[in-house]
C-alpha cells in the first residue's frame, strides 16, 4: 500500500528565510514519482516540483528544491528566500509507475511572517 | 494556454436537489480525476477515468456519479446532496506516460454549498 506522511500541520517562517517541509512515504513499487503541490487560500492546486525515484540528483525549480533521501524514504521540500505569497497549504503526493492514482499527504500549512 | 477549467467556481444548491459540476480540459490528457476536499484536509479521490474506463474508489458514496462523454469533458453528478457534501470539488488531469513522472494538472475547483 502507498502512504504519504506529512508530520507538520503548521509551519511559520520569517520572510526571506528558508524553510523545509517534511514528507515521508511508504511504497513497495520499485519505481515511483514524488510531487509537491501548493494550495493558496483561493483553492487551486499548483504543481511545484517533481522527483523520480531513479533520479540521481535532487530536483530544483527556482526557489523550490527537493531533498530526496531514498533510503530514508523522505522527500522534503525546501523553499528558499520565503515570500509572503508562499503562505499556503503544501501537499506532498506520490504516484506509482503503474496505475493512475496519486496518493496525498495531509498537508502542511505554511505562514510567512513579514 | 492549455488548461483545466471548472464551472462554476461557486455552486449553491438545496438539500436533496441534484447538482452537476463540470470540468473541461485542453491538455488532451487521457486521465481525468474528481476529488472532494473539505476544509484543511487532503483531497479525497472520488473516481477517475482512464480514457473511457471508469474507476470508482471503494468508499465513494453511490450518491456521486460521473460521466465522461469525450476526452475533453468530465462531469460530477451529485444525485441528492446532503449537508455533508458541502466541500471544494477539484478536477484534475494527467497522462499515462512512461513511468510515474506525469503530474496532475488541476482546475481552480468548484466550491459547493448546500442550503
């Protein structure tokens, strides 16, 4: 069975500082993908970054990077130089190599403090 | 721009009165999903289509049904909405590519209220 765990219900970060949002996962699939989404209070889900299980390097997209530790089954999102607009819910999700389902964590609410 | 469009953005219906939410996409993706999301919770998958193949989640109530008349459109029908069905409904699309590297693309959601 696939499972995503986000243990931080809420996080606070000072503007311009970096923050790490934790995500651990459990799967028996040898190949899988890990995704992070941002959901502002307006409700839309925005795709941020992807990490493949066989990727040798950690994914980066602008201010977002993914700290992927395969042996520990963790895929933490790092946001550098936080901005007020980063305040939102953040969801970690996983997709297996077969099938179409995505498995979501419970989310972390990030608040950026001016 | 290729996108996923949900209409309406806000929907109010009466208790027990059928309601239909719509989703269209210009991405030509072969997989379409419907999620229910309640406040401060993760999205809960109701069902998805892979092309015309319908996949219902085991715990999706019978009250929820879906139609996908063509690749571009997918509808969520709630036959007799109850107060517990008030939520945000998210439509998403994806492709069944090689491996697992295809993300989901979401619409802006429809926020459903029940009077």
